[in-house]
């Protein structure tokens, strides 16, 4: 069996207990070297065969997985964050299905969660935003027509942009065209939860300038929305006057 493991958002101790256990048991580890914290490889046992997929194609990755399976070795494919977001693991699973090789997925902490932690922020604030759009600016890899950034921005809710730091000029143009005002709060979170994590707070209108002055070109998330502001309503769940199945509210 091939084990797809989410490495977490960056810090080596933010991998799940299950994920760390599998790294320690693995005979073969294929890790996304361009994004995964190499400190996670400290979990590996002595003699573990380690491959950096940053230098490999899909076919080469699957060839290593197949060879491990045929040799009866335990193989971990270590993906950044959680594999379900921009993890490119569906195409691996399809090829493993064709080869009759079983696999499982161990979820991880996504970097968008790490970014919220770095900002000490809550994405879903009452009467501010109850939805989070996770998307990216169109670059060399296109997005479906119905998911153009300006259409996503038209909802005005919390937005987290992956893979877009090097495309900020176009991204800001799309965000403004979609309806965000130039003074909408925004933030750039560089390498969330890594030892060298950095945060810059700004607005949609100053995103490009902020990134340029900071020298940030990659490995960062862009967050946009009123959740970064100060105004919001108190939650009903903990309101003394609100009744729910576990507690009767008061009129005081």
C-alpha cells in the first residue's frame, strides 16, 4: 500500500500523529522537496530510501511507488499541507488504480489554516463572512472560465489565494474588478508556521507594493477580506440570550 501523507503547513511538529508514525515506519519516502520542510525527514528511520519529487515527473514518482510495492516495502508519499489542495495526487492515484496498487490518504494541516494561525484571525466572523474561497490567480496553469478571479471576488467573502504571489499585479486588478475596494484589508503570510514565518498586513490596493518592498515572490499566501478588520458580531452560540439544545437562554 502507498500512503499519501499530508506534511502539514510547515512546522515539523504540525504533522499528524498518524503521519509522523508512518514516516518513522517507511522504507521509502517520496517528498515534495520544493515545499515540504526537510526537518520532517528527521522522523525517517535509518536506512530509509528518500526521493525528492521536485526533480521528478509523475511517471518517475509512480515508478518509485510501484518498485516499493513490488519489493514489499512501505512507501510514504509526503505532500505539503493537505494533499487535497493543489496536491496533484489524484493523477498518482489513478495510475496506482490502473496498476492494482492500494493506497490511503492521511490528511494534514493546510497552509491556509497555518496562515490564519499566524494572523491570529478567524476566517468566518458573524455578519462579516461565513464563507471562505480558496483559489488562485490564473497563470501558466489556467482556471475554469467560471472560476476567474474576478468572479470569485464578486462574492465579497473571505478569500485565500494560493500560488499567486508572483502574479499579484494581475490578481489585484481582478480583485478590484470583482468588487473588493482598494481599502479592503489584506495580508501576505510567508511560509506560515515555518521558523522563518513572516506576516505583512496591508490592503488590496497596497498588496503589490507591500510584496515588492518585502521581496516576497513565492511560498506565501494572500488573504483578503473583512475578517482582518475589527468589526464583527458576537456569535449566537455563546450568547447568554440564545437557546440551543444544550443550554436555555436567558432574557438578561
